[in-house]
C-alpha cells in the first residue's frame, strides 16, 4: 500500500512539472502516468515555441520530463488510477495493481481529442479517419488526405502530412484560422496544401474504407464532395474529468474549476493543472507553468496542514 505526500495523476507537461517541483521540495511524490505517457504532447511532431529549444518533438520533450523526474526521485508508476476518494482526508485511491493514500492530490489528466460526431465517422475510425498524423501519417504516403480544423494542431498536421502525402486539403469551418501566424504563413506557402474556408463537414462515405467526405460552404450552403484516402481531425480537445467529476466543482464548459493563483480545486488539498482546467490557452508551456503552481500550492497546503 502506497502512502505519499503528493499524488499526481497524469504525465503531460503539467504532471511532470508538478512532480519535479514537489519532489525537489522534499515531498514524497508519486506520479501515475496514465494510459498515454506525455498526454497530448506526444502527438505533436515538432514544437518550436517551448523555451530552451529551437525545435523538438513532443516525444523527445516528454522523455526529458520523465528523466528529470527520475533523477530527482519522483516515484513513477506506468499505471492508471481507477478510483479516488476526495471526500475524506487523507485521500484514498486505487490503481490497476494496488492503491494507497495521499495527503494531497494534483490532477493533471489533460484532455483527449474531440470528434466531429457526423455521419460515417464511427464507421471509418481506424479505416481512413484518425486524430494523429504523427501516428498514422506514414500509411498515407503518396496519397490524398484532408485535415479538418483551424488551430495550431490542424496547421501542424497539414504541414507534417505535406511531407508524406501527394496532396493535403485543409478544411476550416471558419473564415479565419485561430493558429499562430507563423504556422499560417507556412501553410499558405506550401504548394501541396489546398485550403477550404467556411467548410462544414457533413459526412464521411465509402465501402470498407473511407473514400470521400461531403462538406458544405457555410456562406453559400453549397455542398461539395472531396475524394480522399485519409482524414485527420484536429477540431479541439475535451478535458478528461471522469475520475473526479462527481467530487469537484466543474465549470459549465466541463473543466475542473481552480483558483488560478494556487491551482487548488473546490476540495482543499486537491489541485488541478494543465489542460484539464485550462479552457482557453492550451499550450505546453502554460501547462508546465500551472504544474509548478500546483506543486507549490500542495507544498503550502501540507505545511499549513501540519
């Protein structure tokens, strides 16, 4: 049975940063990575805006975070927390192979990809529809693909796929992109990328595999067919709150509500950081910063508690 000062659930930039700071503060810190070590970061093939690095992949950055935590002495389990009780202190939890208690908890469970939920999508998931170009782009070498979205992720995906596919269609539901200007410029200058704005995807069609998508121009209401072998959806993320949604205050948008000065939730001693509580600025550096704040908040809570 584990007894720890700080239990961290999640291993993205927020969780790993919290682990680094909590352990360095002399707290016995236990981190459960969850199903995807690195969270959404591992799906980013090239990061150019994380301080200290000109260019680095999400997997490489995650590996650095992991090694830093190992070096300072954070206890790390590559497991999932299956149950947690935040109603009594110390907080109790169960994992895939055991369980224990924690004097404080930092939730860094991040987010997962959002789906369009349109006709044909469920049928072709894994058979032409993906949410990760880094994972599946290789299968579409010299083929025609489409990316759906208008933020940084969509722009990155389109640029990445342009290196392997013959043609990349980029469909943005709105008239303007929300991603960084530098990325927009790179996309506009890429001859392999064809952009459709005001494009609302209506359905995916095909036999055994995806063959085409149908989209509507939201300005003219005219419908079009686009024949592609693959589609990559990049239409945002949703916070992963299932583990604690009935025990903490949740915002109307579905995020864990926190005091931004301390990252403390509605339950004293329980903190949240990263994308699970950040509704607007979902960036790796912001997630890392919130992880630092959460760890410092947990340290103060434990000092005051004693």
